């Protein structure tokens, strides 16, 4: 999975983040860009909605993917079905929840045909296609996640991972999993530290629209060389 952020839809948020001293320090420590538009991948810095010290919603820069000793790469996703029981996620599930606003997300899946008579084996062996998927009727897709702080070079850096669930609606035709996506009206209840995440999960959206993705090529200037 990867994300897409179109600058016109979140210009105000992006301008605010780029001015933050936290964002600038993170960029230098991690060697990552603060452009935060276009296609974003695990380990990139992204704009994230989370509670500030007063419990009010605010925007923060966060790096994508919890680190774990047994995993060679950052853990970009967390299954919502086990987030409240596994030690890696449990504390964040109950105390540190966030929202990653994106224009859409990408997923590789099986192509969809109007009349599909393929067997299950034929379906699984079909060459995967990259799809762009977003909330129906909205320019912004609000993806639920968890966050925590990890130390890099003596600095506490906020890190997030995306919650995933079993695919529903039209998405299940192309992939078996999808992010946990919420309506804008449920964002505040989700990020409240004293909220009930299980109750909000029941309100997750399932009406997505998708199309074959257009490939955008990343400019080398988007990376910071340390």
C-alpha cells in the first residue's frame, strides 16, 4: 500500500507542517523530504491528525511505519482485528490513535471484469494491477492509524502505522484487505485518548471508488541527501 496527496486539497495543512521546527528536525534526522505531496511510501514523512497536549485535534508530521526487531522493514500496517491484543500495538490502540488524510491510496489487486467467470486459481494467478482507491463522494480519504514515539539519534520522533481491515464493498473484488477509513464526522471521536476505538471501528466506511492508477514518477529532488 502507498498513499497519494494532492497539494491543492491540503495546501493549508502542508504549509503549516513545513514551518514546524519538529518537521524540520525530523527531515534532517531521517533524511526525508518535507514536500509530503505526490506518492508517499512507508518510511516517508506524512501529515497526520492527532490530539495535542490539550486533547484537541492538531496536525503533526509523522514518519510511516513502526520499527520492530524481527522485521527488516518498518511495519506500515496493523490489523485492526488484533490491535488491542498484540503487545506492539496495544498501548497505541488505547491511547494514541490518529488519522492520515490522503487524496487516495494505492493497492495492487486483481483486475476487475464485468463478467468474471475465472476460477479462484485463475483469479489468484492473474497479473496484478495498481488501483487508486478513495472514499466515494469526498476529495479526502481519512485513514485511521496508530502512533507512538521512537528514538532516532537522540530525538523522539512520532511514527504512525495504518490500520487495516477485511475488505468490504467493491474493494473486496480486487484485494482481501483495505485501510480502516472513517467519515470526517468521526475523526474527533477516533483520536480522543479516552474514546472507544472499537465503537468507531463499527462506523468504518465501505463505499469506495477505484480506477486503474496513473503512474507518477518521483523527482530525485524530493529526497534529502545526508
